[in-house]
C-alpha cells in the first residue's frame, strides 16, 4: 500500500517543552486514521509538521515522498483553518474561490458547499455566519482542492448533533471515494464513528497504534474504588493504587473483580465502580508501556 | 503571477470592506489640505503645488506605515495566516499582495489630495511633472514601507499601532512637511535633512517644479532605506523562525 505521509523518529520542541518525542507514523492510501489524545498531547504539532508549517528538530517528515515545505507536495493535501480565523469581511463564495485558485484541479464551488450543508450561503459574509456554519465552511475548505489526503484538526468541536452528522457523512463519502483522512479528536465517540485506525498520542509519544476495536477495549476499563485494608491477589487487575485507606483498582472486568472480592471475604466499604475516561485509558496504556520497558 | 493577483484581489476586498479604514487612510492629508494649504497657500501656484506635494508625501508615509505596520501585525495574529501557508503556494503571492495592496491604498490616499489641489487651489502641474511626482512619491514611500514591515513583523498589533503613530507625526513635522519647503523654522531646518521624510519630499518638490534636491537629504534617504530594509528582513526572519520553523 502506498504511503502518502510519513513521520520518522520525529522530535519537536517548543522552548523547553517537548511536543513530539521520537514519533514514527505512516499514513497509507485509503486509510481513515484518528489521532486521539488529550489537549497538548502533540496531535496538532504532528499535523503542522505534515502540512509544512513546522519543521522537526530531529527525524524526518515526508509528504508524497518529498518535503512538506515544498509547495508542490502540498497540492494533494487539504487542511482545515481554525474557523475563528476565517476572514470575516469576505463572502463564503469568495473565500472558497480564493482557496480553490491555489489548486490545479479545484472542487466545483456549488457541489462543495452542498456536501457540507452550506448551499445558498454563497453571498453571506463570513462574519455573519453562525459558529457551526463557520466550522463547516472551514472543514469544507480542506476539500476545496480535491485532495488525496486531508488533515482535519478537531473537525466537529462545538457542533450540534445534526451538523456533526452532516460533517461525518461528508468525511465518510470522501473516504469511500478513495480519499485518505487523518483527523484529530479528543472525543472517543468521533474517532469510533469515523476511523478505522486509531493512533493514541500523549505527551508527544505514540502510545498505541491499533484498530478502533482494540483501543475501545482499553478505554472499556473500569475504575473500582473501595476502602479496605490489605487485599489479596485479585484477578484481572491491570493497575492498583492506594491513597490512604482508599484503594483504586483498574480492571477490564469489574463484575469478576467484585465477585472475587466478596469470595475472598475481605472487609471493605464505599465500593464505587465507574467507567474510565479516555484520559485514564491513556494512562493505562502508559503504565503498560513503562512496565514493558 | 495569477496567484499574486488573486491574493491582491482578496486582500483589497478585505481592506475596502472596512470603510472606516479607507476613510482613516485619507482623512489626515485631506484635512490638512483643507485647513492649512487651501486658505493660506491656495493662491500662489508654486507654493500651492509644493504644499500639495508635501501633503501627498505625508499621505504616502501614513499609508505605508499603517498598511504594513498595522496590517502585518494584525495578519500575524490571525490563524488564517498559518492556514494560507498550508496552501500549495510559496510565500511570494502573500508578501507581494501586501505590497501591491499597499500601493493601491497609497493611490486611494493621494487621490482626494489631488482632487482638492486641482479644484480648490492654484496648484498646477504638467502631465510629465505629475508622472514624475508620482514616481518620486513611490521612492519616498519605500523607507516607510520598510519601517512599517519592521514594526509589523516585530510587534503585536496593539503595540504596532502606537509605534506607527509615534513614528508618523515626528517624521512628518520634523521633515518639514507641514512648513514652507523653502523657508522652514531653524529647528526643522537643522533636523529635517537627517529624516527619511525630507529626501523623499525634496524629490517630490523637484518633480513638480520646485528647487533641486540637496545632497544630504538624499544620502540620508538612501541610508534610512538600507537600514530599514535590513531591520525589516531581520524582523521577518525572526518571525518566521518563531512561528514556522
């Protein structure tokens, strides 16, 4: 399978902060990849490197076999601007025409706007659009050059359910037509709805690169907290932490754990079971990584 | 080339859709024409012509400083600017469109001054003098364009607007634009030759029938242009390094 974009052992710092720390990633043709991670994890930095906005401090970034800093390599990609930055005095029609003019085979304006539910908005000034309309326009601009590869940074943050569905449909259609998509999100739901492959990024490192199902299993962990003294060995505990008399256990099967607790006949109080957040799932993966190391 | 025109078109549209910006651009020189030149110098053809040349120089300085100083600082603050860098074009269409748009705004700025001079004063030029004068204005605007770019790439918008205003008035007054070209007060006469304003203004005056420019102001104009150019390049590279490396 042809590799469209590639990061090889890429490290990128901002001052003393390491945004990316030895990241390697291949984006292959036809993939729909979700970059998942909390704010500040390094997702946007990775996209900025692929889009040619930043250079790595070490390692290499390739786009269609060349450097992303070369404008010719960027002919086949599309990037979403932040909707807050769209020029507010221009009309929708004008900003689409402006972006399209940069590409050898740009999209037809009417058809592009229709895909993103913006039909009839051509003459509206961007400053007068709602937040959701601006966001959809910003995402539409990533597709203005009929790209082979699009980078969508948090495409649906702040959208209502219906606008989100419209956008998801547009992304799915693009992918079904052979397009390659890299999207970042801190919503597991969004990545689950769209992506086939999930790359979990945190603190500048790739923690997991797997199918959606595999990552969902990790995120399916439960937190079991209880107040207890010394506990015996319990089955299925991925991680155990003690905070005073409170014990926090992380497990894939909370039911089995509770049955084992009861059978072991240890005294405990204040039992709580709650699903892990995505962030906690990342921590789980980190913990495994450091154990393996 | 077509991308340069595309960028210029949309940048111009963005500018003129904020009419107050265009009005602000033309207000001071036009108002100065109406308040100072028309009543006091309107009747003498040569004095009126030279005073018109001074006001046009003032207008050109003001446009160059504001368009580039404030415009660039403002651009840098917008997320649209990095987005444009992801499009498949080098930096030149964006940079070139900024310069071209500055020229268009310069023309728009001097137009009212020209109209006031033609209708309300005895100022007069031959077509050749007019063209020569416009050429001289272009030369006069170069150091201020470069100072504008320097400020714009160095400072955030709020600081840039203050600095541009601080630069504009002393440069205009100190250069003798608001005084008689031939008989300025002693202080102005001492300071003016060392300011970039004076060399430009003397070129403009000479182009429209005034006295020939003196050597010192022209040398200082060249020195300011080179120094401002070096500073602008330095500030541009520094900004590139911070935001895009």
